C-alpha cells in the first residue's frame, strides 16, 4: 500500500532548478533518505511529459483534478505503522508530515 500527497498547485519558479533541489525524507527513528530529480530519467518533469505525450497519442486527455504519480527520487521506503514521516523540500520551502496507520 502506498500514499500520495498532492500539493496546492502553486508556481515554483524555474522548473529547471528542481532537478538538483534536495528532497529529504525522514522516517521517525531512522537516518534520513535524500535525493533529487537528477536521478530520474528526464529530470523532474521528464516522466510527466512522456506520460502526457503517450496519453494524447492514444486518444486520452487530462482533466482537471486528475493526478499523475511518476515515482520517487528517494526510492521506495517501507514505513512501519505508527511512524511519523516528514518530507522536506527546501527549494520551495515545503514540508509535509504524516503518520502511517494500520490498514483499515
């Protein structure tokens, strides 16, 4: 089971600077995981562009409210139930914190 946090959709400035912008993922009780979009083929927006081009070529269109999840730049991390997780995006002054619960 995974989770996805969707932001407010605010402009972040020059998208090219996001490729090297750090992402820090902290799982309560563990060393932080770090990464950036330079490890993603095509950078921060490469997977999005490829998906949209493929979808349009196959007759699909994107609609308001749809979300595209293209992966992670910190790798896949299993989080035990009850642990607090904080994702930090210093380049855009973003912080997201969540606690993972047992499946319903």
